[in-house]
């Protein structure tokens, strides 16, 4: 029988395995975002001349700065997740998981922070795609006219 731990939020219980699985999911998502950011930077760079032509220099500069900030945040979150996993491992090995409310609160706080990070990144990605789509459509229209 697995030990269930009261997380003290949403009235739910989670096992050690579920807590570990959540941290593995977070790590996977942050690493995926890192890979996507490389693609987004390339996408912005490959259309840079078109953006300049359309007067979007300031907007693109702002987006590139936001990507840089998100990259730094991602690296910070990866370190936090790894530290969190090490603490979880120690707590499991000493069988003191059930009594450690501090860890559970930290888990919840980290979960909230990561959810905000994921949301902010998705908004950034949506903004980038909207601008690229707009520029690509205008470029296509210009090719049709000439």
C-alpha cells in the first residue's frame, strides 16, 4: 500500500511517486520550452529584414529581450526543480516525508511559479507567431501584387 501525503491544498493527497512524477513533468516542460526558444529566435532572425521593412524593430527587440529573460528563468527553474527532487529523495529515504509540511508547501509554491512561467511563455510564443504570421501574409500579398 502506498503512503498518501496530505498536500494541504485542494484537499487532495499525493504519494511520493506522484510528487516525483510532477517534478519530472516540470523538468520536461522547461527543457522543451528551452528548445522551442531556440526555434523562436531562429524564426525571428530569419525574418528580421522583413520585420525591419514593416517597421517592427522595437516590437521584435522587445520580444527578443523577453525570450532572453524567459531563458534565464528556465535555467533558474531547472535548478530549483533539481534541488526540489534531491530534497524529495532525501525525505523519502529517511521516511520523513509525511511529517514534512514545509516541503509540501514548497512543492505547491514551485508548482504555482512554474504554472505562471508556462503561461507567460505561451503568451510570448503566441505574440511571436502573430507577428510572424502578419509579416508573412504581407510578404505574400506583396509578391502577388508584383
